[in-house]
């Protein structure tokens, strides 16, 4: 795989939301957005990155994952409460995957969330399901609006797939919004397909199709 540098137009697409964390970054620095194998980072924008998990992420991972409001928007296999043991087991598990498909989202190299791609099998083998989350104190800052498009571009470039999709509980409009901003389209609603936290909810399915293949 080669180093991928996106042009300014692509960068603007990933950057079209407000970024409150560091609002006055000069264009020359913004243009440094890249996917780099050397650093292990697959996306880097200003002080945000997406990189493989490290054992040293254990404490920051627990701090942001151990939250009922995060858990409520994810599948039940995401533990709650989220303990140090859960964090260690997750980091050990995903570190064994080759290629790496689950990554930490970091701010100043501290883990603030996660993003991953589940590759499918059999007749679905040209598709992957994307999932992502942030610790609650990092919500609403425009982080996922900036990271989801380049992360999706990376997953398309790294895997032999033409379709990336995500399921969103219908009580989660923020997630639907970030998917739309990253170029995903809503393909439909799966009524009462989820039973979460003692309630049924409808699920929206969003997908982005690769224009390259
Ligand atoms: C979903 C999630 C990843 C969004 O990330 P984020 O960095 O907070 O999102 P952003 O700040 O980039 O953007 C959120 C967008 O949703 C919008 N939004 C937030 N709450 C909303 C609501 N109740 N109704 C409509 N839009 C809403 C915001 O206005 C913003 O859009 P804008 O930039 O056009 O104003 C984050 O909230 C999260 O981790 N939630 C818990 C886990 C989760 O839901 N994971 C996804 C499972 S499918």
C-alpha cells in the first residue's frame, strides 16, 4: 500500500463542519492530512488521528467507553460497565487481527473513541460494516464529521470491497448526520429490528459505494 495524500478539495469535503478543537489551523497544516503507514496512523488531521490501539490506551479507553449513553447507541457486545479488563481484552484481541481493522480515534494521542470495519464473508464478501463511537465529552465537537470520510476512504483503499455500510438506531440522529456528511446514503429503515436497553427501535441502514471499482 502506498502513502495516500488527498488534495485540497477532498480535504475540504472532510472538513466542512466546524472544528472547535483547533479552529484557526492554517491551510498549509490542514493540507498535511494523510494516511501514513510509517506512523501506523491511517488518518491524521491536526491533533486528531486514527491509529492502531496501543496497550497504553487502556486507561483512556475505559474513561471514554465506560458510559451508558455511549453503550446505548451500540450493540450489546460493547460491554457496560466497561472495565479495565474489557479494555485490555479488546486491545489484545484487535492487535492480533491481520490486517488491522479496528482503530483508536485519538486527540493529542489519547484515545477518545474507536472505529472499525467488520469484513463480510461469502456472497457479502465485497462489503464491510463500519462502526464508530466517541467518549461523551468529545461529542458535538465535529470530530466524527472530520474523521469518517477519510476513514471510509482508507477502508476502501485497504480492502477489496465496494460497499461500506452502517446501521443506526433511529434515536441517534447525530450518527445519521455524520454518515450523510461522509457521503453515505440512507437506504432504508428496518422496522423494530433492534431490541436495546429494554426497548424496540427501528434501524436505519446507510451505505457508501466505491466509485473506484
Ligand atoms: C454519533 C457520534 C459518533 C457523532 O460524533 P460527533 O463527533 O459527536 O459528531 P459531530 O459533532 O461531528 O456531528 C454531529 C452532527 O449531528 C448533529 N446532531 C447532533 N444531535 C442531533 C440531533 N438530536 N438531531 C439532529 N442532528 C443532531 C449535529 O448538529 C452535527 O451536525 P452539524 O455539524 O451539521 O451541525 C457520537 O455522538 C457518538 O459517539 N455517539 C455514541 C456512539 C454512537 O452513536 N456510535 C454510532 C453508532 S451507529
